[in-house]
């Protein structure tokens, strides 16, 4: 089963918003399009957009904005990846006289990412005002202000884009997760490459009186996601005690020198902490923001001016199915003895539309709610061979729509005679229809013309319907 509520892409949303400012179609056109498709809801709306997007003669806003977004993401993303890498290299710089402080690394690799994700959550639950306040804590907010002065950003009129404050919030939060992930990836790469290429001694030092046992409990809690399958990446109490660094001069503690081979074991914990909290957890947040953005985008699509009208026209028949005439036989006095009824049969084996377009036939079926096993367009642009093939396959009761305002031509009369001549056809009903503006009702003079002409065909199978 197809998903009829499929999410709009960001490009489709921008394209639809721009299209609706130029073109919205008529009820007849929109209903005919809906009847020609099997989709419903937003999927049908997307197909309508694709069909009519050529009506927008200006450059698409989506092209300009996505070009800006791609440049912005590429430039800033690569910059943050390098910044994360060099930040990691700077934090891991080791001269041999002083160890690398684990506390600094934990703040940057675990503390800052968790704080950033906490702000993202608060932005979600405190509404747009809260999100605007918390966004000021992110460098991304200020960088976007600077980027707007670049030449490629000046080509876009951001005020013309259909971004509500809520959608803008989701766009910002999604970007924030991506850029934070790239920064953390740079840190992780710096850690791995530095550990591979150097022999680094890690230690921890703080002015605060931190008890090694309490510190070990905190680190064990942080390591709980991987301690069962990677226990060597959980700092032991012994490692914490021997790596406690007191800065009382330019020399290392003698105990640390004796245990120098053990101090490098910190890298496993640091690598797993970065991988878990700064990378994997950030990916989870990015996925959450992406889902939230897609859900909000669906709401924004429904809020676009003109969308509700379109969806209503897709699902509403173009004309009323009610008859405007009393249910009685129409008799053309003096001129004709041929009677017409205004009642359709319950079911037809075939429905034929003489000199109609396919989309008009679908509208007629939708309007009159005719139940027919098969339906065909005949006459008009059809060749003689095409019409002949259709007639050869007819059987049972047949309904033929004709244009009431057009006089019966010899081509139609010959076609009707062929249909009536088939033994497999047991009844033929001809229905002259008026224009769509007249609710497809034929006027008296047109019906009189058709009745007089059809009266010349002497067949018990033939009947005329006047709607």
C-alpha cells in the first residue's frame, strides 16, 4: 500500500509555496487531476506541484536557497572539522615534562557536547522564545549573521521565504547537531592519530579537592554504556590514583614516573567517551531533529495559503450530482414521439464518451456517479480503427455521453448504428449533456434536436436520457 501522507522534501515545500503565488488552478482542473491519480493527501499535492511547476517562470527560490545552504554547510562544516582536529591536537600536546590533563579533555569531549544537547532539548520544550534565547549560546547563531554578508547570501530575499519561527527553529537545531558532530569528529580523529603517533602520558589535576574514589565512581558512570563489552576502557581506581598530578614544580612526581607505562591507558576511556557522547549520541539527536523537522514541514505545507483550497477541490466533485429537474418523462410534443427519461440505470457494462477528453470523462463519472465496468473515449481524435476495436468489445448495456449543443453528425450516427447492430449489446442509452457551467444539464432546444434525429433510428434497444 502506498504512503499517501509521505513527507514533503524541503525543496518541494519551497517550490509549492512559490507555485501557489503564481497559479492555483480551477476547481474543474484540480478535480480532473485528482481523478486521474491514485494518490491522495500530500502525495497528490506533490504530484500536482510537479505537474504545474513549469508555470513558475522566475528562478526557483528552492534553487537559490539550497545553493546557499550547500555552500554554507560545506564551508562551515569543513571549518569545524578542522577546528575540532586542531583543538584536539592542542589539548593533546605533550612536551614530556607535564602530562596531558584528562579534566580538560573531558570538558571538551564530553561536557560541552552534553551541555549543547541539553540546550537543544530545552529549546524544544520551551517554545520559540526559549529556542531564540538558547541559540545565543551557540557560535552557529553568530556565524549565520556573518555569513549573510557574503555575496552568495545576498542573492536571497530571506523575508520572502515561507519560514515560520517554528520551522526556522527546527532548521537551526538540525544544523547545530550536524556541525557539532563534525567538530567532535575532528576531536576524535586528533585523539586517535596523536595516540598512534606519540607516546602520551595522561593525568588528572584539579584545584578542587577531588577524592580518587569519588572520581572513579563518576568515570564508571560515564563508562556504563561500554563497560560490559570493553572493560579495559574503564579507568580503574589504581590508574586514577597513580595518575593524580599535583603541580608543585616543573618535575613529575616520582610515583608517576615509575608508573609512566600505565598513564597512557587513559586514551581508551577518552576515545570511547568521545565516540559515545560526542558522536553517537549526537547522531541520535540529529536523527531526532530530522524527524521533528519533517513533521513540522508537513504542518507548514498544510498552512501554506491556497493548500486547503486545493485539497478540498481534489476531493470535492466539480458539480452537484442532484438533478435540477423533476423525475418525470420528457415528451417533445408534436415534433417527436420519442420519449426521454432522466433516470440512469444502476449499472452499465460500458460507458462511452463521444468527442470528449479523458479528463472530462473522469469528471463526468465523478459527477454522475455512474457505475460502469469499462469506460472509453470515442470519436474526436480517435481513428476509425480505434473506435471499431472498442465497438467489437462491447456487450450488455451501454451508455453514451454526447455534447448536447453539438448537432448529431453522420459519424456519430454511423457509430451508433454499429453499436446497436451488435448482438452482444442488449441496450444503448444516449445522454446529451450540457456544459460544465450549466451543471451538464441540456436545454430544451438541444434535446429537441437530438430526439428528432435519434427518432430516425428505429431500434428497440435505443433510449435517451435527459439530465
